[in-house]
């Protein structure tokens, strides 16, 4: 009976398995968590994610929540924001956090890495113009540093400006002093994070889901 049930679940989730790379069991676990978050409704809103206790003190809470409703993270070419998302859309976002397996080829790992980097880039490129501007970059750095309680807002802003200047000098080494650096393109972003192993390090645990194993924990809500 167990084997038969597993085959039934696999058939039921086959389309989602093909789209996301998750197994039928992983999708079943994620579906349970989705229903916990939505209160057994067919969609979830920002308010549902906003109420997650483990996300309350995250310095980039707003960016993380918005990422779930960003059309760019649905593996499509559309831009813009959604008010609510269904389970399939939820899965598409979660698939960005899926770690490689022993069967993952080097080519697949590289594609996975690029996908994760694009997801992170989209989180900071809030106006969808393909560039992380100084203002966008400053906002993220300010939130990360000032909310730690060890540094003031003005100091955080100065660090953000210095960091952006460093990025500018690296990517546009011959830029004149009076030139304006428009911001970080995705190509620049890839170069900055070139030495960082992203394929297995980008996890998500605030949903009571450990994406290193992709098993759901008990709801804390």
C-alpha cells in the first residue's frame, strides 16, 4: 500500500516535479506548510508571511517577503508584483533554494548557481530596472547594519557608500572622479560573488522548512 500511495503522489505532482526539480515527497511536505501558512486557503498573502515568528527580527524581512510575490522569481520573463500567490507559485520561489544532489551535473550546478544569484539580485533590484543602484544598495546595507544595534544609521550609510565606491572602482577601474556610477548590473553582481559557493549554501529555514533536507517541521503559528 505504501508503494502504491507513493506512486499516486508522484503522478499527482508530476507536473510540479518537472517544473521545480522537487520530488513528490518534498512537494507533499511543502504543501502541508503552505496550507499551515494560508489557513487551508488556496493562496497566501504578504500578511501570512509577515506573521511568521522566525522572520520577525530578520533585517531584510521586507525583501524576503517581497521576493515571494515578485513575478521575476516565477521563472518567467514577466515583471511586477503579485498580491497573492498559489501553491505552484510558492513552489517556484522555493525551488530557488533547492540544494544540488549527488546526481547533479556540473552544468546543472552552474545553472543552479546562476539562478540563485539572479534571485538575490532581484531582491535588491527593487525597481526592476536591471541595476542595483546606490540608493537600493544603501537601503539594504543600512538595514543590515543599523538593526544590529551596534552602529548608527549615518555610519551604516557611510559604509554602504564606501562599499559601492569599491564596487565601482572594481567594475569600472578607469572611471573619472566626476563620473556617476549607475549601479551594479547582474554581470557585476556575478563577478563580486564569483568566489562564493552558492549552490548548497543558500537555504531557507524561517518557514519551518530546512531546504538542506527539504522536510517540513511543525508549525509555530
